[in-house]
C-alpha cells in the first residue's frame, strides 16, 4: 500500500488527512457480517492523528469559506459524478463491511450519496442573507437616530466534527459533509468503527475531484477514544453525530465545556398507529419494512405498532404472513431481503431483547427460521402479549423485531400510548380519513410523522423530539444546521 492509495485488501489502512494518506500506528480488522471474515484493516488512530486532522481542517477553513459559492457548487457536483463513476469499487466494499443486501447497497446506499452531494451543490448557491426592512430608530446616548438597515446572514460555523452511524455509513456522512462544505465549513469525519472503509475511500474521490487539501479529513478507530479526542478539541466548533442516545448524551456533556454547536440524530422507537378505519394493505408492508430494510437497523423503523382492537387479529395475521415470505440469507443473492446485523455483539443484544420478552410471556408470530451457519443473522420476530412498560416496547432494539399492542379506546388512547416513549424521532398514522390522521399527527411528540406511508420527502427538516436528538437537517434546513446567524446593522 502506498501513501497515496487506499488499501483494497488486508493491511493497515491510512487516515485521510490534509489531502494525503497518512499511515496510522496500527490497524484493526473490519469484519464482513455475513461471513465473519476480516476484509481489511482500518486505521487505529491515536490522539496525534486526530490532532493533525483537526489542524488541517482549521488551516483550510478560512480559505474554503472565502471560496465563491459557485466554485463550491462545482466541486460538490464533481464529487457526485465521481462517486457514480467509481460505483464498481464502492459497492462491493460497502456491501461487505455493512452486511447490507446487494440490492440495498447498490440502490439505497451509493446513489443516495451522489444525490446528497448534488443537492448541496445547489444549496451552495442558495441566498444566505436575509434583508430586513429598514427601521426608524430614535437617538440614544449610544448612537444618533435615523433609519437603520440590517441583514441576517448565515456564516460558516468553522470546523465540524462528523461522527457517523454504522447502518448507512457513507450515506450518513454525505448528509453531513455536503451541507457543511456548501456553507464554507471544513470537516473531520470519524466513521463508525464497524464499517469505515467506504468513508475512507471517499478521500480518494476528493483528491480526484481536485478538492483543496484539508477541507475533508477522515480518522478512524475501533474504540471511543478517536471520537472522544475529536469532541474534546477546542479547535472543533461543532459536532454532528448520528447514533445511540447514550453516546449522544456523552457527546453533549463533553461538548458543553467549549460550547460546541450540536446536531444530533439519536435513537428512535417509532410508533405505527393503526386506526379502526386503516387500509391494512398500506399498513402491513409499511410496518413490514422493519424486517425488509437492512434487517431493522433503521432508527426510523415502525417497530412499535399500536392497533385498534377491532383490527388487531387481522393485522397480526397479515404481518405474520408478510414476515414469513421474506427471504433470509446470503446478502449477495439478489433475491435476499433479510441479511445479517452488523456484529456478533449486536446479534446477541437483539436476541437478548426477544428472549427476555418471550420469557415474560410474549408470543412470537413469525415462523422459526433456519439461519446460515456463518454470519450474524437474526430471524424476524413479531411479538404480541407485551405491555407498554416492557423493555422491548420502550427501548430501541435496532433489529428485525416488531411488537404489537392493541388499544380499545379512541384516538386519545392511541396518542397517549405513542407519547409514552422517551423517544420521538418518527411515528406513523394509518387511517382512511386524512383529516383525522393529520389532526392526530399534531398531537404526537415526534419530529416526523408519516401518514399512510413510510416514504420520505427529501426537503423536510429531519430530527427528533425528546431523547431522539437536537436540531434538524435535510433540504435547506441542513444548510441552516451548519451555519451561524450573524446580524449586520448600518445606518442609512
């Protein structure tokens, strides 16, 4: 391996710092969740590596902020084109490190990366100054009176530390990196330890695109030390994090000492409210996406189903049928829908939740599956006989597990059950009456609500209430998230 090229097989990987590949002191194995085999070594970064990456970002930031928005846009567009050009290199590596099915890796991961860079190429050209109407101001001991003018201008935050999730590593990074760069910030990225390879490979795309050195840097590590060093640095102005609520709380505590700006998308326990008039032909596949999409490793998944008693048996039977026909196995087989979860530790965690619920009297309506002899696979579970207080109902499992609870009353009871959660990221309402569903949505303590769909609108503000996070990104809101507002005032 040379200092200029990312490794393509086993061997210590290099961090991407200041536009160069810099070998780390050691490496750690990245393991394919479907085969349990190491596919490469990622850099085991130390405090010095993190400091060098931050220094490079700090040095590059003033020049990048001064770059014309049109030039920033052109660079982001070139990066998008190169991501597509190099898809044959990205997709196999991305699939192998995440364990995603080949369908998800090729259609739901890499194309979204290019889309996000293109979206924020346009975002770089959006107006970032809001003129305010002139105001007559009377004289004071501070200044003469007169007609005063002002603008509210969005300015770059500075150096942004981006700590990303393992379920969609490069997609998540692109959603942070592209708007941050569009606004004139520079970035130090710390990918999730389980699957950092595609995020590292993105460094070579930046080199090929002719990006100024230092505007994008990547450091990796198998433990929390790399991320902790990034958060602790006084030269990092903002932390953007996607991951668990527990880690988010630790980041918030550490970042408070230097008053860092925070954008955090944390855990979720999505409630799917199925009302008495719901169209189950829409509700069942939407809820079933918990099993059918990346083995339930989705923070927005409708994992907690609250169904009116009159539709309970019909819905459970339909969900069981849906789960039972989903192919599980080799993620490289195009017909496979359910692949492995990310790690052996996570498999044990998901199974632990299910086993605890079954021991307490829950019933699993999904048929038993014969699992592959290798790989970290978890069969789908559809659990009933649980209570609102049970752990599997209250805590984020992050796997192919759906729990169903009936309610007997009206919309008030459904809202009360949904809002019992400590989380508030994404809830869903299924009803034939759009007005009723919309009114109910307004009472849910959650950042996002889908009505009769789990589809998304790419321009909406995305984020959570309660313990599901701080701030919003997505669309133009992403540009706002990576900027500070500055008021500029002058006399007529």
